[in-house]
């Protein structure tokens, strides 16, 4: 995850700082919850799925 994307995620999680990416966080969180609740979900992949979705919604792309 790029440094500025990681910093925005920290701002959102702290809740005391405003972020332009709160909608991206919500969308990534909802999709990750859907994945986590599916029968094929792998527990070890859930954080990775959230990270990649958040990065995608913020920047429009993901790094490998």
C-alpha cells in the first residue's frame, strides 16, 4: 500500500481527523464483510482483501 493511502486509512480509523476517503473505506469495508461471510472465505485473506479494495477505491488501481 502506498504511503499516502496508508496515512488516509489511519486518519479514518482515528475518527478525529477528516478524510476525503471515508466513502472508499465504507465501500471496501462492506465488500470485505460480504467476502468474510461467504462460504469460500479464507480467514488469512480477509485483511488483504480489505487493503486491496481500499487501495482500489482510493487510487483506481492496485499494486501487486
